[in-house]
């Protein structure tokens, strides 16, 4: 089912009289691996949180990888696409249009224990009512935590030029990502100099940096699926595990083992037909 349909059903479950007072709304859906979601524009900023496994997001011609226990902040009126890289328990918060969160640009943030529990509590309630003191405090806590959260991952600008896009597709595919550069460019019919010029013009990054970030994004996907660091080092073409770990930590700010340890000690929310929302009256 399309996310907009799910959101409409969630809206119908809310009390019509209370809708003007809802300062935060939620949508909880469990997806199978490989599921894709096209999300239209919303008047509210969104916080998209994957409780388990990773999510690939495309927002405004940028690719983002959302590792487990992280969240993607999407500004209001921003269409985006999601692809589940495993069995993902997706929890989305629709923040108030006047929340300070509205000033933030697209980013992936760390979801600490406090923010994680606050998100789950909101999903249990389905919405927060500004007339309720406890709801207002919870919404304020979430806003404060989101504003203070550290950005935890990288994005990849998708080139618009056809030749650059073909190169980017090879860099983003695990089957071809580690191929020798000369051979890869020869297949596409592009010289090294041309490739460098195209990537700098189209993405703002050098070809080498774009490729490194693509490799690290692929590594996050594999880590989220439970692959060992040793397996990933070989798959993405790094010469040694220490070199991979150092590059991973330098760019992303956390170690590969952090992704491997995802979804620990999380109590499941009760599900119903793979879609979750709890009716709440006012």
C-alpha cells in the first residue's frame, strides 16, 4: 500500500475535533526487505526512523543510507523515495509545521536511547495533543533531542549527466564498485580526466571522494544485514581491515561494529497486519 494511503487511513483514525491541536503525528509500518515506498509532499517535517536494518533514501537527487537506530530528517514539502535493505520497522514522526525542526535541512541523525524511547512512546500514542501537558512535554523533548543530535552519515549527490550517472551506478553496485578504474571507465567510454571533470561539476566532489563515499554506503548496507567486517573489507576492495575501519570512522563518526550491534534490547511494539497505529480519542 502507498504511504499516502496509509497516512490517510491514520488521519481518519484521529478525532476530527482534535486534529487542529495535534502537534505531532506518527505512522508505524513494518516492511519486508526490498520494499520500496514513494512518499509525496507533506506540510509537516518528517523524522523517518528505522528500528531495524538499513534504509536507502533518495531525496532531492541525493542518496542517503539510514543505518539502524538512525533517523532521516526530511523537510516539509520534500518528496522522497525509500528502499528497505532488510526487514525494517519504520517509525515516522510528522512534526508540527511551526516546530523549530522545520529549519533543519535533510540529514541523518543519531537516535540515542532517550530519543528512541520517546519515538516509540509517540508511536504508541499515535499523536500528541498540544492541549495535554504531558504530550507537550514529550514533543518538546523530541524537538530538543533532534536539534541536538549529531549527523551520522553521508549523502551522495546523483549526477544528472548520463555518462557521470553510469559511472555512479557502477560505483554504487557491489558487483562493480571495486573494479579497476581504468577498466570501468573504458567500458563506459570516458577518460579519467573527463570523469573527474564531470563528477566535480555534477556533485561537488572529486570522483575519488564520491567513490569512497559510495563504498562506505555499500558497507553500511552489508553491515546492517549482518555481514562481518572482514567480509565487507574484501567485498569493497580495501587492502586491510584497519584501513577500512579508519576510513569508516573518519567519514561517518562511528565504527563499523556500531552498525553490527543494531537493534539490541528493543522491545517490539505489537503489530497488526504489518501496519500499526493505535486509535486515540480526545
